[in-house]
C-alpha cells in the first residue's frame, strides 16, 4: 500500500490552525468520556498538533495515549508542547502501515482525517488491526462542506463541483466522506455500529468576522493545491474564491454541513 497522499491543507502554521479549530475538552467529554468508562491504551490517528491526545492523556493519567501523524514536523512541534505528559507518546507514521502492534488499543479514533485519504477503507482496516478484540474504533468526519447553500448559485455550485472533482482525483479529498463511514464500518465487519450526526458549519445570514477570517485563511491555504490540480486557470479559481466569500457575507444566505460520528466494536 502506498503511503497516504500529502495533506491538502498543509501550511507553515498548520498546527496553529488545527489547534484553533477544536475544543479538545468538549470533544473528549462529548464523544469519548460520555461513551466509555475507562481505557488502558488509546491511539489518535492523524493527531495533527495532538491537542486532543494531550487532553486525553491529562483526563486519563493511568492510560497510555498514542498520537500518530504522517508529518514529522507536526509531531516534533507537538512534542515540544507535550513533553511533560509522561503517558503521551507521539509518533510519525503512515495510516496504512501504523507502527503499532496488532490488538494493542482499547480505543482507536480519528477526527476530520478520513476526508483527506485516497483509500479510507484501507485506513479503517488498519485501525481495526490495531484495536483489541472487543475494543472500539471511532471515526468522525464531515459531509457537505463547501456544497450546501441556499439560495443556490448554480454557476458557483457547478464551479465548486468541478474543482472538487479534480481534487478528489489527484489528492483523494472527499467532501462527502461522512455519509460513507457507516458502510465502511459494515464492510470491515465491525459489531454494534453506532452512527450520530450533528451540525458542523451553520451560517445563517451574514457570517461573523471571526468565521469569515477562518474561511478566508482556509481558502488561501488550499489555493496552491487548487492551482496545482485543477484544470482551471488562476484567475478563474480566484474569482470562485471571491464569489464564495461574498456569498457568505450576504444577509439572505444559509450555508451548512454535517458532522458524522461512527463507532464500531471489533
């Protein structure tokens, strides 16, 4: 199996961007501690800056927590921030060939990572290999990001579809991976599969200034990949970028996406 494709949102300050996106304490409480009583070993796949792994290590001091990310740079940066947490071990590695023995972890989870993978089913099978018998694998990811709006701008919608068709072909990025997770768990033969759905992006009316700057930064980060992989010219891509941002600033528009969370028992 080839190693996973390069991260679509890679940038020099990516750890800071990822840290700013998640409320680690809320995530751990809502999706992990409220579902399970205890763990002995946990693996965070695609851990990025390891903010969630750090929160888990602090919340469960008697648990061994591992964080895996393909980026050596992100792992080194995270280690500088987490060096005092003795029950947290951060490693660089490939999701298709995780450097952890099979049947090791009570919980193996991933958040907002599968949308970037060329072969998410293979990644799920590898996560299952790491999981202990009767342990749990949890995947959380988005569905519909960039795509769901009203009133519809048909020209903008067609342009977005064309761009993401090219991105999926060359990078594997799938904006609709959330709805596919249940089938992947079923196909990989998990038991007691549970599916939950929550709103993620929900912008009704003019976007606030903080969220606007987030989207603006996000689009500028992905721009090099769009230029590299899209058949469109730079000025066309920039026009789409500007049109989308202008759409978010209208008082009469609604933009949304969903967050799927799927649990399966090995």
